[in-house]
């Protein structure tokens, strides 16, 4: 396969190109659905290349390589593999480079990754600390030099740049791109072939940054490809979290437009498409020494990206396909309702669940559909209820769909389009586990993104259960800014004030809460606290709470919950770090938020079910381990937090009586 820079050089002067970024899904169904999505997007959007992300500390190394292999070998896409070098074992990097070369991958995006944790670097399994000799990489330039030393010019290497200046918890104290330029120049001189920027929302700041690079007296950046990174805004909540973690600013005019529709994700997406399209047109209007590229952080979603690319005329024209010796018109395959029926396994408007620590995004569009069927080629196992054949899906197996057809599907047109984009309103790590986007809302992943200094400022040095209880209770009270499980959020949601007293009591009892909501028996969709979706509707929700509990408390609580039985109006899920799992009903799909809107079916954007709970639980336990690495190895705080991560249970308890607002808290003994 070709190098990215060779492909760019082969383009006609004045050309434009796009690249798309994907991350390895967290579940097997998500992976299967992503493969179908990749096939559509590669055919309909025709990216010059695709990027595959790499989890913090190499945590997704094997999954990243698997996805890169699918892109490179199966789909024939020029693939760029991300690689970070801090907080991980050097041997993992070397092994990954060997495998990448074996797969025919010629492109690497060399990144530093999260700030090093003191002198401790986590390895791939997050359980071992590498020997000092293995801790060779502290900065991205170290990785660039290593690749060049070991592989010569085999790999095309990209590096990251920050249009507004790099910031690690405001270090350096002034976020200024001018400060970064000498370091970026050193990476280019060490062997970097192209530059890809972090996401941004202020196009004027990007253009000033590009001008700074092009006019740098050293001439280092005069002709190197500089590819701006763009992220379609999937929801207002995602925007707020992303800007907090990335330190990317949002112009007042942009924020004003989004703020006016922030309660309705469909409207946010529509405005976002206009905003990003305007940014692209402004960048395209500026001269460039070579073809102009645009990189899209897709978050494994396709609809918004497809609309933006088509609106901005960024999709290269295809060659008309042949059927036998007959040329097929590109207009022969319009997708219309009813022409291509699709088998589905879930009703429309079914699920897109909740997000993170007490910040629950229920604002998915009331017109979204949540189907979870995978359209797949070949023979599938009969026990897989979520797969259907190409014939059943209405696909022509002998001839691939035309680009115009595929693009229409990616944009959600017709029945096939609704089927393909059923998960277009993700809710992060509490989303539908069958979605390729499950578990991500901003591309930053579940790892802890704070420095050791910042961790100490936020959380001190907890050494006992009493310290943790106080910390969590103070977060509920609003005197602690964030917790490891709420990173990037703006504290507790306003609706949580209705249950603050109960949550404080739970935390003081040693049940450390990470997500919750009160029961609501009908509120207007326009309600300033509980409302979501279009005006004129009514919303409802069941009370639930998610929390950690030490092993001895977990045993007592499980006995209590078992006695409730199925007739007690309470459902629960419980998991431990060793893989133990218990639930009141393993097949239950608990809708905990729903809305009724004029002219639409009932919308259930928030659910709690076993598959997503178990997938999230694995990450939740690792957060304890990651937190421990913010403190000196062998110290009391590190030892205590690491032990907690291996000994606590995670619970989620739902009360189905949404009329009785106190029922859940009575069961848990804190009413």
C-alpha cells in the first residue's frame, strides 16, 4: 500500500482530499457493525486514507491492529495507525511496529499520549510496571527517532500539532502556538512527513496557526502537508466535554448558535453541519502549497460526516461501474422508502442509552431509530440473531451498491439509510453496546487525562475508605470539581439537586456513586431542568443509581437486592473486577428515560442493560488502577487505590416505580 505523502503528491494541483478516523469498538457487535459502516463510508465518501486510533498506554493495541488489518487488507484502504509512547512498555511499541509492517501498513501517526505518571509507566496489561531500561519514550520526537532508526524510510510518519497551543492542565501556563513551534520543528527535522492538527472550532485561530507555520523563518513547514482536524458536533454535551479536555476554544457566535438548540441533538447536528461546512469553505479559500486536506474525527459515526463532505463537494468523483459490459448510470439506484425493505430486530426509536458520571445525555433526537442488525456477507452462525443476509437486507450481492446509493445510505436516506444510521445519537459509555460508537463521546477514551500534580490538587492523597467517602460526598455537594469517573464534565447535573441528600447519605455509607437520576412522572420537554427534545413534548424517567461498594458491603447489598425479587419493582446489575456478575434479569433492557412528542412514536433514548453495563464495568475498574498511578509507586495512596480497583464491586440499581420518587432510596436505606 502507498504512503500518505505519495498519494498526496500524486493529486492534481488544487485538489482536495479527506481522511477519516476510527477507533476500535469495545464490543464484538460494535466491531461487526463498524465493518459494515467502513465499507459504506469507503465506497461512498472515498477517503484518501483512514486513521485507526491507539488507546492510552497501548490499552487497545491488539484491537487497533485488528481494525487496521481490516481497513488495510480487507477493504484496501490506505491506513495510518496511531501510536502513543508514554505510560507503556517499549516492547509493545516494537511488537506493534513489526506487526504493522507485516500487514503492509506504511503510515504511522506518532503521538506522545497522556502525560507520564511520575516515574511509573503502565504497560499493555495495566498490571506491570516496565523496567527503567524500557522507558525510553517521553515525547513524540523520541518515537519518531526510534521509527526512523529501526525502519529507515519504510514508514510515512505523521505528528500532531495544536492550533491554539498545547496544554497539559495549563502547562505551559500560557497556551500559545508560538511556544510549540520549535518543538514541532524538531519533530519534522527528526523525520516527520506530515502534520495533523488536533480538533478545533475557531477557524480564524487555525488559519493564523497555519500562517505561522508556513512563514516560519526556518522554512521547515513551507511545503509539508498540514491537515486540519475537524469533529462534527454530535451533541451539546459532547461539545462541552471535548472543549474542556482539549482546551479548544469555541467562538461566541458558534456557541450562541448551538446554545439555542442544545436540548435537541438533531437540531445540534444540523447546526454543526453548517458550522463545519463554513469552516471548510473558509480554509479552502486560502492558498496552499499543495493539495488541501481535511481530517475528520468520526467517532465511528457516518451521517454528519457524509452530509458535510457532500455539501462541501469534498467527495472525489467515481468512475461509473460496469455490470457486465453495460455502463450503469449513477442515477439508477436512488434509495427511496419502501424500495429496499430491511429486516430489523428492534422497533424504531428504541434505545440510545446514558452517559457517564451523573451527566446523562437524554437529548438524542426524537426522530432517531435504534436498529441493531448487521448486514453481512457470507454464511453467518445461525445463533447470531442480530445478523441478516445481504439478500434479506435488499443488497445486490453480485454488484456492490453504487457510490450515489451508498452516500444516500450514509446520510440516512430511505429505509436502508435509517437502518445504517440507527445509532446516530450516541450516549458514550452507556450507549447501545451494539453501536460502533459505543463507549466514546469525544475520542478521548476512558483513560484518566490528568497529571499527577492536578490529581493531587483535585483529590488529595486518599488512603482509606473514609477518605473516598468524603471525596465522593463532597463531589455531590459541589465542593469537589470532578472525580476520575466524571472527568471532563461540568460537575453534577442540575436535576441531581432533587436527590442530593440521598446521594450524600449513600456515599457516607460507603456506596460511592458515579451516576444517578431522580424519578420524574411527566415534565414538559421545555422544562429548564428535566426537559429534552423538541418543544411540545413530555418526558419521564425512572430513578436509578450506580455506585462502587467494597466487597463486604457488596455481599450484604446483594442479599438485600435478591430479597426484593422480580416483584419488588427494582432491577440490578452487579460486577466485580474478577469477572463475577450478578443481575436480577440478564435479558432485561431497562428503559429509564422516555419522551412523548407530537407526531412521533415514544422515544426511549436511555436504557440500562447487561451488555453495556459489563463493558463499562471493565473500564470503571481500570480507572482505579489509573488513578493509583498518579501517586508515587509504593506509597500509601497508590497501594490503597490499586487494591480498591481489584476489590470493589460496581452496582447499578433501577426502580421501576417512577411515580413514587422515594421508593429507590427507601430500598437502599437512605430515604
